C-alpha cells in the first residue's frame, strides 16, 4: 500500500510545494480560506504589514527586499524549512527537559537543577555533549546503511510536518492529500529503523528492530482507520480544511468562518468519534514507541533496542526523531479531533476574522490561534509523558493482541457507525448544529 | 518461492553477564525462535569471592563481615545466621535485649530488601516510577541503620553473642515513626501503582508457573517457595531467637490472578510479607527489655570446643544456613554457607522449559525469583 502511496504522494507534494509561491498573499488579504496558503505567506503578511522597525539597521533595505517579488519564491521556502526544522529542534529540547521534570516530580525527585534555572539548559548541555562525542561505527557493521539510517528516520519524521498546520494558515504546504501523506510517510521511519537494527550487527538491536517493525506496521492500521473516519466525515484530506470545518461555520453566510463552540469539534461530532479518539491516542502511543508500547527500546530487556550501537549525533538524531514524532501524533490528534486552532470559545475564535477586522485584531487573533493549537498539542504530549511514567510495559504478543483484536474491531465499528450517523443526520453533530457543506 | 524453501534459523542469544535485568553478573544463554525461548542455560560464578576459604583463615568474629557481602541486600539475616550457628557451637547465651534488637533490625532489613525487589521488579516489567518510590522508603530504613551502626549496606551489626551497639531511645523512636509512615504506603501507593495494575497483572500472571512439588525438589525456599502455596517459614516452623513469642502470619501464594505459583504470586508474597514484618517490628518495639546488648565474653573472643553444627534462619530470599566445623581453635575449620538464591536460581532453566516463554517473560521470571548474585557465587 505504502509504495503506491509514495508515488502518489510525491507527485502531490511536488505540486503543493510548487504552488506555494502562488497567490497566497492575495488570498490572505481577501480573507478566504480555500487552501494553498503557506507558512511563508503569513510571515510575509506580518512583516509587510508591520514592517521591519526603523531602529533595526538597514530597515529600509530589508523592507525593500521583503517587498521584492523574488522573496516569495526563495526566501519563503527557506524560511518555511528553517521554521519547521527549528521548531522540531526547540520542541525536542523543551520536551526532553519537561519529560525529565515531569518524571522527576512524579517520582519524588527534583530532576535536573544545575544547568540554568531549574536545569532548563540541561538538554542544551546534553546536546553539546552528544555533538562532541566520538562517532563510533562498529567494526562489523554495514557502514553505509549504519550511517544512513538515522538520517532516514529523522527525515521520515520531519517530512510528516509538511502538511501539518501550526495555527491558522501556518502550514508548510497545504496538501490536498495531507492526512494520507502523514500516514504514508510514516513508513519511511520503519525503513530507517530496520536499516539501523540490521546494519548494527547486534542481536539485541535486531530484536528491537523486529519489534519496531512489527509494532509500527500493525498500529498504522487503527491510525489509518481513524483517519479514514475523519476524512469521510469532513469530506477532505486536507488538514486545514478539516480544522476549518470544526470551526462550526457560525455566521458563514458571508463566506467567512468565524469559529464556533467546543461542540463543533470532531470529538463531539458523534459518539463514535469520541471512542475513535481514544483508539487513535492508544495507537499513536505505539506509533511513536512510547510506554506502555516501548517494547522496541525496552531498557530492561533489550537495553535500548535498535539504536544500541549508535553514539554521538547519530544517536541524537534518533532521539530527536522520537520527540518530533511525539509532537506530531499529538498535533495530528488536535487537528482531527480537538478542533485544531479553534479554542471552542466563539468570541475568541472570531477575533480578527472577517473583512472589517483591523490589523491589530488580525495579528492578535493569529497569535491566539497559534497559542491555542500549541497548548492543545503540548497538553497531549504531557498526557503521553504521564502515561509513560505510570504504566508498565506490555509484551510483544499482548501488543499484537491489543492492535488486531481490540483496536481494529473497535475502529471498524466506529468507521461504519460514523458513516451511518453522517448518512442519517445529514452531517449534523450530536448537538444538531449543522456543518455547512456546499 | 515455495513454502519449503523458506528456512528459519534459531538464534543463540547471550543475555548477560552485563545486562540490566539479570540483577547482577548473571549470564543466561538462550536459544530463541524469534521472541520465543526454546532453551535457556544459566551460567554463574562471575562474582565468586571465596567466602568459604576466607572463613578458614580468620577467627570466628572476623568472619562476620564476609557474611555481609554474601547477600548484601539483607546483610542482617546473614550475620544472624552465622551468629546463631557459632552461638550453638560455642554454647553462648544471647541477652534478651539483643534478641529483640535482632528481630527489629532483621525485619526492617527484610522490608528494605523486599522494597528493592518490588522496585526492581517494576523496572523489569517496564514501570520506572515504583522503583523510585521504593528507594525513597528504603532510604529511611538505611538512615536508621546508618545511625545504628554507621553502615548502610554491610552492617556486621548482628554478631556472635548479641549485637555490636546498643539501640538508643532515639533510634527506637525513629523505627516507630517509620512503622507509622510505612504501613499505609503499601496499600495506598504500591498496590495502587503496580500490584493491581492491569498491564502488570497481564505480564506476571500465568508466567513462570512453579508447581509446589517442583519447587521443593529444587530446594527453592523463601518467598519464591511460598508463592507456590507452600506454608513454610523457618521463623514459625523452626523458631530461632524470640520468633516463637511473636505473632505473625505467613502469607502464601493464592493463585488469585492466574495459576498458583506464577510470578504475580511470588511478587505478592513479598508485598504481604512487608506488612507482617512491620507487625513484628511493632511487637518487638513494645516488648524490648532493658539489659546488656551482647554477651561480654563473646564480644571479645570466641573459642568453641571441637564439633560441628548447622543452623539456619529465614532470610529475605529463603533459608540462610551455616554449617560450621570447629577443631577447638579460635579459627573455624570449615564454614559452608547455604545460600537461598543459589537454589532458587537453579530452577530457572526448568521454568523456561515448562511453558512457552518469551524474552520479556524470562526477565519477569528472573525478577520474580529475586536473586542476589553476591549470594549465588559467594
């Protein structure tokens, strides 16, 4: 399935990235939400509206560059890549620190306290240490595969950030097949993991690899079913579109989405969605190898699984990929179930939308939406940590049992149930508020 | 490719001697078919320190510190086992106060040892938090011991003829405070967090089932044997010290979560024993008399008549026995220790062959036997 998916997806991704430099700024100004807008559009809008402050040296030249037509094509692409990559890195640094703090406070400890206030710079110090470490490739390892594996794993995770929004309009490329892309590119990570474990020439790494491959391939199915259900209900693969629909379309008659209330979220769309969000969360824990599904790197059994033989930056890449994946599955859950950037409070959501909105209101609304989206995603990441520091690990056969005999039937029932619900209610949610479908 | 041409191979996997879940330098060579273990073979001897030979070169009092280093997690019971053997050989009377102190320190040490077993078992199953909880409470016991004898692990506190130092009022108050603090913890925190956790039960119930007759034939003792439902505790069946005057129950495995004698039963016996230990400590606290804490003569030197004896006590892992032969000098002619972990671990290979065991189960079984390699190899 995934091989076929790849070819489709790459054609799609190429199209999306090619299109991004198109007419996004005019669309933003017009206030329409028909996709195709990219991250860079918003940056350009912010900068050109507010301008580079005059106290900044060479502000006039900078403003001129920003206005120039060459900026969108190259600058926007670089800025987009830089922002996504930077976000992943900064998130990983923050998440590692907070993971250590959360675990420490759950375990009657203090956690890191020495480097910076409350040890906030500890991860930076650890990162520098990993950078300075000797890069060891075992003598009997398959060197090219061994060297390539961490890059593939990291790239596999990073690629899934392409169709993922960070807030209203903040998206690297709003692919038409966004959810499909995320599900399909997930398979790249498995490939990297298999390469890592096989090339290490270590029996314990091989164990970890087989476990990882088994787990990730199995759990793609409940995740895929959750995606399909959401896609059927929303009628779109695009993550932007899915979120916009959860805005409730209150006052949508003039062509604008103003946001709605909390019951417009997909989570409350029908009872099956509520169940599905739980199965998705469980499967997503397995997908990013978190406890209680941390068999691939079970410390007490395999020491550390497929990356046992890795040192220095190569190890750090695996680590980074793991934390990026944590954010990713949480953010996808926010998009497909928890209303994306909509806070669920109508006045807050409506801020800065519509043709009469002032620049200040627009900016404020934008920032609020980024904040809402990120806090929802971080809250889910916190739940992931909470689960990890509470539960023991399940066994391989139990892991397969949970996937094939528990999650899969439940997801299938929810899929069929949701379809029937949509058919019967004509797209209405539990609370009877219709989703306007034109 | 036809079905017949696909050939799968068995893999020989070396687990240990450096492995986090073998609880020390223990090596198991397993033949696996995927995750399934077909056969396992234990290798010991990486921590051999010639205890028995060393004992032949030191006088009776100097042997005590060597016994600490056998089972370093419950050194008090090793000290005690050696002390009762020498006392029987030399006919030494132990003062009443010393007997009460011995019960207190031994039971506290049992709690500390079971706490470590609980914590590391959680780690083996993949739960990290219980380990930290266990260490937090174990630390309180170690603080009491440090105050008592200046040591946190190798106490050499129970000695021939009594104990090394007297117990002050302050320490008695500390012990009482610990009992009050610890008693509710077992139910409130440990049982809630780990014992009755669904995943934990599914990982340990029906895993590594040890039938009672098999356990007896392999010489398994202590909580591991009681987990199979055998009511055997030396404190009650062959009382030493003042145990015959104290009230306590002997918890045994009930098979309530699966088959009788599975990993969960063995684990739960330890949890329930901790409560009994606290009960024993409270009784000893209530009844401790005034008086000397050690036999004056034995405090300086011991010189038993020629002869031989065997005495055993109930350690945290089973029966700790000492067989001592005296030739009439102040140096033992021969000391032979019976280490419970040595017998307990001998059943491992049999357990893995009895049922389908996966690599993760092997870790669970080793953890539930609660071995200390210092004692296995001596």
